[in-house]
């Protein structure tokens, strides 16, 4: 039976309706599938995204002074704030994930390619893991080969793409990629293998950093077994980069011929003890910025290392250099060899309380100048003089007679400075130290005249702080290592004229052999028993200080500040080069006159006490000063409490010194407690007449 055109149209319509229904069902299925995928991805429980990185202490230019490991012992650093070399990023994407910027976390084309190759070759030929999937694996420390692990990585990668975005994922990869051993992240890898930040990399360096994370142990170039694999992998990355037009043929040939690194480099350790202190004081802070000048810091560390190279065993050194105009510390060396435990390299000797020797004398004269008691050309007596029952001598045991104050300071004579100090009063001098920002510790807390000759404990940091006030015309400044911190001024120490008199006099001290005279205003110091040698000084813009000695307080026979520390101080200032600033000219109010032309009241400073016709007998009702315990050469069993020491005779008050440093003392009693540590020590006691006794003993270890 023939069918009419109408029947044909109806049949065609039914087919169209059936096709439309089928397509609708397929579309609904696809929509349902997409919705299910969205729900699956949205429900993904992500691993912790906060990746711990080691604390970084940075120099003033942003370069790394020192980094610290994270808690699990890994060297893992955040990518540098200035970014990673863009050429490395492009090379990484070209090698690991060419469609990284366009896929959603999983690359379907890479999956199809890898599957087809696996079927054709009956083995895995290439992977389909994207950078996002690798980040998922690195975050979870998951497996790399099984299908369940791959499915989990794909799910996390899709979720990461939605929640974080491409740049954050890339930053996570740059932080977590493994580079061998306990090193993670491109920054740590670049520092370890090339000793440089990854901000600018040669093509050969970039290619190796791209290739290593795929097999960080098998491709370690510092091992014979890994060098061939490392070179082959690096060259494959370079070939891909050339094929994609990232590098030209000349760069390819040069990079393939470049040698591989043959050792793991140490991470930077500039200003290591300062960095350690800052990290301890700022727990959890990822980046700590400082005012340290990296070039000056390297120079200062080299100067300190040279200074101790020819010295006796266990002699160390410390140095500080600061800009006294701003208060910024530019170089800070706490020890000569920070990794040498035998020489106390772990002790920051810029902060240790040590005897300052004669370095406090300029402050006494500055106060005397400010009070109008003296002038640099004022005459003063350097003769045997009693201060109470104490009759001190000069370091060399000789007296010079009548001298100017200028000569008394430049030759570091004791009697003249004690005469001025007695007129000022020890309490006032101690208060001046505090105004200058210095912590000067004296046994028992009661300052005496012996303080100005070194009978006190002062840190190198505080000495430099105090000299900064003299350098600034008597205006104190707070030295600091934090950028933006204010070098706030306190109450003036002395006026500008008194400060200039002091600086001009210090500038006339004979410099070390070969050094330029008058360039620095400086003073040296040598502590009792030759335990500490110091030199502190300044020019018109900078202030610095140097300490040499043994951290354990053992004497260094024949050591003098002028011989050991002063040359190091001048070498430290030499590192400034053209930045050095001349000392300022005199203020208009300064009197630059000879003694004869001075006002009558300033021509001569009367001695504190008339010089005795005959030296007083050093005997008292208390009898001869003697240390009863510990006896000389004693070996003492360890105790839980501080060591109790005992004396007999002498005249109170007493000052106790342990290894040259002030020790806690009972000023008037015959016993005191000192905090001795295991090993050999020297204990000394000085009474009110300046008489002293000392013994050596050994405290046994627990």
C-alpha cells in the first residue's frame, strides 16, 4: 500500500522527536555527570595548606644572612620575595605541564596520550601528572604509582585549582619540590647547589633545578652514581626548552657543556649569632629584616678571623660597626668561629659582661670638661696619691709628674682620671653611663672609683653604645638592627664642647703602625690579668668596637689592647672605604688655647688629696688580705648551690672577680657566693685599699 507524503512527514517527525528525546537524555546525563563531578570536587577534604618554612634573617638589601630549618629538620624556604627567575618558571612548565595555565587541574589530553602509549607499549611510557597533581602529592606526601593514589591526586588537584588558583599552586610547588636529602623548595635547592638565590639563573642551572625533583636522590650531582643521570636529565630539559623556542641554539650548546655542581654548599651564615638571637626573640616570624650591610658584615668577619688566626688556642674576638647618625648597626660579629665549640664560638661576646679596662676613662674626662673642672690643656698631677686607703699605680708602675689632661688621657694614666672621678663622684659617673645607654655592672651594685679603671662589667655592645654618644656631640642614640626603628635620643650625656674636647683628645692617641693618625677618635683597654683587650672608636659618621680574649676568662699573657685590638679596629673602619667620614671641626664655643692662656681656674686641677710624703703602710686592723677558700690549686666537687668563697683580713668593702669578670659578692662580709662553672677558674678579691689576692682552682664536672 502506497504511503502518502503526509505519512512520510509524520514518520520523519517521529524520528526527529525520538532523536530530540535521545539527545535530551544524553544532555541530561552529561549535566548530571558534571553536577556529580562538581559535588565530588567540592566535597574534597584538602590537606593542610599552611606549609611551614624556616625563619629567614635578612640583610638591609634583602639578601639572606642566615636561615633556620623547620621543626622536622628540613631546609625549606619560602620563594624569595623578589620572585624566581621567569625563565626557570617557563622551563618548568614546558617540561612538567605544558597546558598548566589552561587545564582545570587534570589534563585530559595528557591522560589520553599516556593511556594510549601504555596500551601500545604495554608499559608506562609517559605520565599525565600535572603540576597541580604533583602539589597534591607533595602536600599529602602520598604515593606516586598506584591508581588509588593517582585518583586522590586528581581529586585534590581539581579542588586546589578551584580554591587557590594557578599562582598559589605554583608557589606551593616552588616551596615543596624535593631537591635531595632534607632540602625542599627551589630556593633552598638553588642555595644548596649553586650558592645563589634563584632570582637569576643560567639556563644550565634552571634546567638542573627543573630536572632534580623528579628523582632527587638518583640524580644528585654530588655523587658519582648520580652525575650521569643528572646531566642526562638536565640536557633533556634543555632540549625541550630549545624545541619550544625558550632558548636558542647557542644557549643550548653552552648550557649542555656547562659543568654540574660537584658538592652541596652550606647555607649562608652571615652574622650567625645575631641571627640566632633575633630568631629566638621573634618565634614564628618568617622573615626578619635587619640593618646589617652584607658587604661590611663579610669584611668584619674576615677582619676578626685574621685577628685570631695567629693567636693562642681558644682566643676569640668580637666586633661591632654602626652608623651613629642613624643608630643602625651595620656589622655585628659575635665570635671569630661560631662553629668552634672549643673556643666558645657559641657565645656572643658582644653581649658578654667583661672588664672594660681603660675604655671608660673618656667618659670621666667628658663629664669633667662639661662641668668646667678641666680643659684638655689643664695641668694635673700624676704622682703617688691615696684615695682613702687605696693607693693605685699606673699600668706600667711609673708616674709622670705634672702633665696635661690631654696627655693623661692619651697615655691612659690612672691617677689623674681617679682625681677627676673623685671630684665628680662615682654615683654621678654611673648615672652618666646609664644616660649613654650603657649597663655597667659593679659587684654589690655600689659604684666605686675602681669602676673607672675597669673594675666593672660592661658588654661590647654597651661600650659602642656609649661611644656613639661621644661621637654625636654628647647626644645618646639607641643602636639597633631593625629597619625603621628609631635611634631615639635620651637625655644628653654632655654638651657638644665637652664631647669635642674628648674626641679631639682621643684622636691624638698614637694609631697602630701604618694607620693614619687623627682619622679615628679611639681608646684601648686591657683588663686585669690580660683577660680582655679592647678598642672602641669613631669617626664623623660611624662608631665601632673590638674585643679579643678567651671567652672562658683565661688570661692571654702579654695581650694589650693597643697591640691586639686597635689594629683590628682600624681594619674594621678601613672596610668603610669612601664612606668614611672625617671627624668634625671644633664648635665655635670651644677654647683651643694653651695652658698659659686658659682662664686661671682651668690652668691646674688640684689633686683629690695631697700626695703623701711617704707612701702609707698597707696594713689595717684586719690584717693581711688572704683567700681562705678555695685554696690555691684546689679541686672542688660539684655543688648544687653557687660556690661559697671565704677571705680573711683586708679592708672592706671587697670586690670579687671570677675569671676577670665581676662576681656576685657580699661587700663587707668574709664570705661570698660566686657562680663558677666546671673547669679551671681564677678567683680574685680586691679590698678598699686596692690590695688583691688570687687563687686558681678547678671545679669538677657533675
